[in-house]
């Protein structure tokens, strides 16, 4: 869990490691946070989502899928499929 400041851009970035559903270690990086607090909040939320614990509720899985679908699809195709 690492939150650092980019000296060139003046923004914060996150680098963290997690295990995917196959057990393989993966690295995730995200840049462009204006505050350290926002970067830390994103990191905690991301790691909680990647935990993949079996006690996740159906509502949590549904919210995650809906967020993914809304980000990946264009607004015009989102409602036609």
C-alpha cells in the first residue's frame, strides 16, 4: 500500500499489489489524485473490492457490476442492450 506524490505533476498516485481470483499477484497503479486523502480512500476501496470474500452480499456484487458496466459502455449502447 503506497501513496506517493508525483513531483512533476504535483498530484498523488497509488501503487498496490493484490491477488486476483486465480491467486496470482497483480500490481495496480492509478494517478492524478489532488489530495493524499482521496488517493488513500481509493486504494482502500479498490483493495476491499479485490478481496473477493465469499461473504459479499448480492447487493454489493450488483453495485460493482453496474459500476463496471456504466464505465465500459457508451451512454447510447448502455440502454439498448
